């Protein structure tokens, strides 16, 4: 039997969802126009007034917001309420430029936690469960989001935060954790460490995992499911829209339902900004329909994605997004060819290698170089040089077929690729093209 947190809205008819969205967008645009000077200016420049937005169909008249706007308006320029009404901030890790700082009223926190509760229940969670939250706590939204969702479901919450893997395993085993929440790369690492400590997948009580915050492939899902003996569910979100829980996977495990009562999704052509018809591949853009403190309209996520409205066996009617297929800004262009890191991961897992790898791009004599360090497992490790070289050549062949360009493969000893307790650093681009 499918498990819902808010069945009525999660399974509402298309007409009901549309009616709700249309009602919310009118109020929201008015709220933003009246309270966010930065966005009011953008609307004025485009000649759009709040009255022009009567339904979600009209959203395409509104200007986009980008990360550059967030930087420019840092820190308070996009606040929709007095700072005094806010109860929390979260922030991105912000490797380039200023961090993104997002603000929340209590109402915003409540809605966000409900979205996460929907994700936990869609992954079979109930008040009987013990939810181990191993996403980072603090400025990152992962820990706080799933923690709040777990409370709303009424599960027993283990607020572990990320890291300290031995302690994670001790709590998981001693306190019978049934649901694990963390990044997929950390889940894979926990699985690997459990095996090293002599545990079989059946030795733990876990039944499900809720993994997101970074791209991961179907092959990686299968390998995590096997190593932990669980069903692994995807969850998506970004700091700018609250955090995790914008979209979540259900029992069908074939894409993530977007919480459409709170977020309106569009797919646009990243070059022209034109809205593309449903089913097209393009950049995902979100409009928050009822956030108070940080009410972003038409925020460009840079995530490349496809939306589908095919009927889902779980009974939910919310539109589904596929796993993000890369970003319009992290797509690598190597010797003129577009390469997504996820393609490289797919080849590695298909060829039986571990998901522990690092991609290094450089430019020598004006030619791009692509090197992939791939970690061998203990079983695969061989001290015969000829053996290793043969395998490297084989993998290079498979890589060329997938990418259309050559990559140099370096098979490296077990444990030599640095492990991550949060988001894995997969790509080192030394070309300094930006
Ligand atoms: O990563 C929020 C989150 C926390 C999501 C925990 C899921 C679980 P940011 O740090 O702002 O927020 O990063 C947002 O991460 O635009 C995507 O590119 C990527 N991302 C998030 N979830 C997924 C996912 C959190 N399931 C950025 N698959 C987004 C692929 C994801 N990429």
C-alpha cells in the first residue's frame, strides 16, 4: 500500500492542482512586487505589473532570477518579509563568489519540513521508523530538512550529521536505524565500510535510503541498494528554494514528483530563455508559490532536466522530473565535445568499477587533456603491470564509445581517491577557462 503524508493534495486531480497554483501565484506576485524592491525593478524594466499575472500560464511574462542576481542582492536584497519575522537562515557551500543566503519564516520552515515528510513517507517511512540523518547539519539544508521531515512523520530521528563513519555504523547497528538519509556518495562509502567491518547487508535493519544533493546514476543506485540491502530513493532540492524536498521519489523509483502545490516548474532553453514544451530537455526553472521570506520567482537552477506527466503507479499526480542530467553550467566542454561527469560514472559502473573516481581536465600545448583516476577494489587490485595496462586500455575504449572523445584512464590502488562525507569532488578542471 502506498504511503502518503498529505494524501489529499498528493493525489489531487490536475484541475485541483492548477486551481490552487493559479490562486497562489496571484498572491505571491503581489507579495514579491510589494516587498522585494530588487524584483520589482526587474518587473518594471520588463513592463510587467502584478495584474498581468492571473494564472501560472502568465508566469512566462515574468523576468528570470539567476545566481548572479542572488550575489548582487546579497545578503538582504531579496527578502520578502522584515528580517524580524525570519527565524532561520541556510546557505550554500558557495565555492565561487559570495554565498547564497536563504531566509525562512516559521511558516516557510513548516512547509519545507512537510515537503521532506512527504519524501520520507513516499520512501515507506512511518512513525515506527528510526531515521538516521547523515546529511550535514548547519548552514547546509540537507540535515535540517530531513530532520524536520522526520519529526513531522513522527519517526525517531538520529541527528548524526555527516562524518565519523565508525560512529554512524555503531548507531545504525545499536539503535536499529531503518532509514538512512545522506548523499549517495556517502551512502556508498558507508556500505563499503560496513563490508570492511565484516557486516553483510542483512545484518543491518535499514529498509530505505533517501539520497540526493548531488548527481548519481541508476547504476550507483543499484550498487548502493545491494551493499546496504535497501531501496534507495532520490530526493532533490536547492538552498534557493528551501532545500531538499522540492521533489522526491515514490515506490516506482522512476523520477521525482515535484511538490507542485508549492513549486511551479518550467523547462527553458538555457540559451534563449524560451519556455519549452513538456517532455523537452532543458533547464529547470522554479517559482516558489507560497514562500514568505525568500520568495524567488522564475529562479534558473542550471539543472538540465525533463518533466513528464505520465500516470504514476503510486497514485501521486504531481509532475515528475527525471534525475538531473547535468548542469547548464557544469557541463564540461573537452576538445569541443560536451561531456557530463555522469556519463563517465555510468561507464565505470557498467564496466564493473567502483564509483570512487576523479576526473582531471587540463590543457597542454593548447589541447585539452582528460584523465580519469579510477579506484580498484581489493579484489580487482593486481600488482601485474601488464594486467593493469590491459584493463586501462579496455576502459578507455568504453569511454571513447560513450563520450566520443578519448580519455586517459589511470587505475589506482584501493582507497587512494579521497573520500567525501558530503558532496564528492568529482571534477578538477585545471584549465582555468573562467
Ligand atoms: O543540495 C539540497 C539537498 C539536500 C537536496 C539534501 C537533496 C538532499 P544545494 O547545496 O543548494 O542544495 O545544491 C543544489 O545540487 O541545483 C543540483 O544541481 C544538485 N542536486 C540536488 N539534489 C540532487 C539530486 C542541496 N537528487 C544543487 N540529483 C541542485 C542530482 C542534485 N543533483
